[in-house]
């Protein structure tokens, strides 16, 4: 019984979305062009469920490159309408097109020089007649046994908002880099924005290639990166890298008496993998995956700057998926 109800609701809403897809026409194109050419912000307003839909669409527009603000239709008449400026595009959401709070707001919006778009379920309503452009969001019925609860109508309004946001996004050539800039805390933002220098410390644990086995152990422990860079005596010229794995392998294959005679030069892996200071952190992860290493030496040009470990990237949320 419950499953059949769920399927009935989804079928009604799917039909409403199909109707919207068929009914959108050149007015949608005009709306997109007006928003692009006016060059100001989009203001979205409504009352009740329509207000919630307007608020969500506002967030979607902002995150995809179109400046937008949500205006509560009631609070607008007590000072908040000051946010509306000349040439702003105001999207008014109303299922009936006769919402009292919105109707009384229309003269104020027009006086402020806004361009009014009625996104309504009744294209012949009072709000529609007072607007500069009408977007028909009408439905045949709500997905409610009593045809009362806003369901199909809110689904259609939300889908229209998504269509508008993505059309504007494409028109603005708003790509992954721009998307990341508006979502700096998200996985994509970190992947595209964070540089190696944002994660790593400007300190490189180093030893001379003449360092003793004990000095190597002390340096790796103090550096807390599971590795130490090996440099030529009295210089910063890189000769190699020694990891804790190199130490374990040396212990496995050497007699205890031989370990004490090993030097940095004996244990170092030459030509260590490096990355530049200003490269993306995600590139560091890719290099580690490709070369099957856990650390990279960071260079500032040709000068050693620091070291980044695989765990540094994971801690910052940098991962492949």
C-alpha cells in the first residue's frame, strides 16, 4: 500500500516535470539574457513553501557564478526591500499568482527599478499581469490525494531553478576552477585550489651524506616525516633521500656490527622525487601514487624547501575520489 502511494507521488511529479520541459520556450532564453546583460544580481522572493524554494535556488545560483540574494516577501515591506537596486532581476515565486504579500510588494519593486519575473502556477494571475516576464510553472495537479499539499508545484519550481542556474553557468563559462573558488572547503575546492605550500611546513629534515647511522636515525625521528633528505657536505645540493623503509631494509640485510659503519651515502636512494612549492597539493598525491612513495621533497625553484608526506594530504582531505 505504502509503496504504491510512493510510486503514485513520483509519477505525478515526473509528469509535472515533463510538462515543464515541454512548456519552456523563448521566454526562458530571454530571462537568461536579461540576467547576463543587466550585470547586476538576481533577487528571489516568495511566501510559504515558495519562499523555501526561492532560498534554495538562491544558493544554487550563487554557487554556480550568478550573484543572487533571497528576499522574504513580508520582511521586504519592513526595510529589507532596500537590497533591491535598479536593474536587478527579481524572480517572484507563487503557485497561485495571487499571494497577498507579494502583490503588495510589486509596486515597490517596480519603483526601485527592478525587472520583474513572475514564476507562477497561474500565468493569467495578478502577479503575472504585473510582471515584465512570465514563466509558466503550472501543473495539472499536486501529488496529494486532496490536491492541496504543495508537492508537484514545488518540484517543478525547484527544477526550473536548477535549469536556470545551469544555463547561466554554461553561458558564463563557469568551469571547475570557478566552482572550486566558491566551494573552497569542499573536496573539489581543495583539489583545485590548495597548493603544496598551503599544507607543508618550510622545513626539510636533512643530513650530510657522511652522516653516521645513529645521526640518520635521530634526524628521521626529529623530522617526523618518516624520511630525511641527504645533501652533499656543507651544501644544500640534494644527493638522495633515506626513508624509514630504507632503515628497516638495512637492518634486515646487515649484521649489527655493520650497521654502525653505514653512512648517509650508503643508504640514500638517489634522485629523490620532488615537487615545486607552488604546485597543487593534488599533484603531490598523483606523484606519490605514480612513483609508489610516501614523501616528496619540496623545491622552491632549485632550492630545497621542505617535505610533504602522504598523511599530510589525507589529513587535509586531498584524495582521488
